[in-house]
C-alpha cells in the first residue's frame, strides 16, 4: 500500500500516477476535510510557460511538460481554461538585463518567447507600461484551481484511491509504519507531500534537519469589473534576481474575474491567513528564522523591506499601477484572497532554497519546497518520481 500524506496537487498527482502505472493501492491522508484547502486551492491558477528557471533546474525540467499534461487533463475533463499568453514588463531600465536573462533561460528551456517593443506591447496589452521593451510568451494559460482539485479528487476516488480526511501524519512508528492522529498505518511506500508541513514530517523521519519552511503570505485583491474586461493577458513585472517570487501581477481567470497579486510577505505561521489569524506558538521560531535570513541573505533583506509595506493598500496599489497606469485605487476591491507559500530555507547556509527538493530514504520519499510552479509541474513531477521506482 502506498500511503501519501497531503491532499494538495502534488499528493494527488502522485496518487494518480501510481494508479495509472498499476503500481499498487493508494491511501491519501489529509488533515483537512477536503483536498486543495491550502496552496493548491489558493493559488493564481496559472499554467506557467517555464520561462524563468535555470535550464538545469527541476523547475525547468518539469514545468513545460507539466503544463502540457495538466492542460490536456483540463481539456479532457472540460474544466475552465483561458489561453491568455503573458507579458513581462520592465518597470525601470535596470530591469532590462534581467529580462535578457529570462529570454536566455526561456530559449534554453524550449519555451516560446519573443521580444516586443512599446508599440507591440500596446497591441498585445493595451494600457500596459514598460521601459523600452517587454517579453511575451503565448503559452501561459489560467484555470480555476479549486475546480481542478475537485475533479482530481473525483477521478481518483473512481480509480480506487482511498482518502482519509481529518488525519494528521506525525512520523514513523517503526519500519514500514506511519503514526497519525487516527492510529498507525502500514505502508510499502510512504510519500510526504505535506506542503507547509513537509519539513516537520521529514524531520520526524530524521531527515533534512537543516531545511525549514518559512511561510510567505500572498494577498490578492479582486479587480473592479470596470477594468476586468480589459485584462485579457497575464501581466507581470520583471522579478528580482535571487528570489523565487514573481512580484504583484494581473491574472485574468476563465470565470471573468481578474486577480491582482499575490504579495510574498514573510508570515508568522503556517496557517497565517489573516492579519493575526493563524499566528500560533511557532511564531517566535519563525520570526527568528526570518531575522537570521534578514541578516545573512541580501536578496531576502531587500525583499522583506519592500514587501512588508504591501500590507498597506497604498504600497500594493503603487506596485500594481506601475504595470498598468490606468489603475485607480478604488479598482482594487477589498475582497481579498490569501494563499501561503511553503518556502524552504537552508538554515545552515542562511539562504532561500530556489528549486524543488526531493529526499528519498529507503521506502519513504519527502517532497520539500514544492513552491511555484509546482501546480503547473505536478503531473510531470509525479511521473518522474513514480517512474524512477521510488
Ligand atoms: C499565493 C500562491 C500563488 C501561486 N500561484 C501559482 C500558479 O499560478 N501556478 C503554479 O504553478 N503554482 C502556483 N503556486 C504554487 C502552487 O500552488 C504550489 O506549488 C502547489 O499547490 C503545492 O502543492 P502541494 O501539494 O505541495 O501543497 P498543498 O496544496 O499545500 O498541499 C499539502 C497538503 O498537505 C496537508 N498536510 C500538511 N501537513 C499535513 C500532515 N502532517 N498530515 C496530513 N496532512 C497534512 C495540507 O492540509 C495540504 O492539504 C502558488 C502558490 C501560492 C501560495
């Protein structure tokens, strides 16, 4: 029996792959009452085009293939999909070398990408602003992540995958056995796909102790319907070097809504979804990790100083307006959505970890740092993990 901890996209994609290969029965354990309650149901729903990632990274390796597989699944199931294409603009002249680096990476990764000048940008995205030039990829698309998660759950149940909800995985109970809040479960293979809880579970197995998760809060505002019909493509700023975040952007969804965000504000809890809601006993330890990182990692330091201000609406607004100058403060509707990124930190090196991390130990497999674009990558990542005979 394969036991998978975590009912997010990564856990479900692995469950699906195991069943498709006839590799054995599968049980998914999830501490919430449904799948997709955390990152997988609260993300931007973007099927990324694989343009940002260094060519030898796992993100690059699985993003494009994951995009193809997830898109095929969405189309097969008749789920909502909007083929948007995306532009990445320069907010200032210093962004141009970064854009050139993205162009190089995209080309090396085999992602479709082209340069556009200011005039061509207006044809692609009327009203968007850039300095001199921008990048365009036609591949990017969006979907409704909760619909994808619900469809996956239904499919997996039909394929014979068993789910137990409200069960928290705690650690090993001797060889081939998992301790949980609902008792002990024997396994032939155990997969830790616990997202925000993955580091703690790996530590309970005595693994990856130098790796700890730092939560980052992603706040979105909904765009006023006055402007929503004008936003037909994804509009992104040039991201800052050395950081795994893409900056506040515009994302049109297939249901006609447009989301602006998310931020990546260092948070104080693994479920810190509100201003104070979700700040728990671990807050002090998390804060300490943030302080250490602040001191040791210059990229994080610059990021944290700018990002924390975006709790205040006017700073958030200024960021979004830099991309689309017609935006007025009242166009950002107060109805907010929040998602939390389970970003890994290497506490020994004092650095954010940029790529996915997979730790294999005997019959257990631990997936850490399944941050963006892991929603896009999940099917290809799962194919690789299960196929490599873990
Ligand atoms: C704001 C935001 C925007 C994003 N936008 C995009 C995007 O547009 N495109 C993209 O490709 N990616 C995006 N991502 C990244 C993507 O959402 C994640 O990479 C992906 O959802 C990770 O999936 P997961 O299954 O690892 O984690 P999760 O979806 O968090 O699932 C982990 C599950 O494990 C459960 N769990 C945790 N601990 C335990 C335990 N001990 N016992 C039992 N269950 C446990 C949790 O309840 C949860 O359901 C975004 C992420 C965020 C936060």
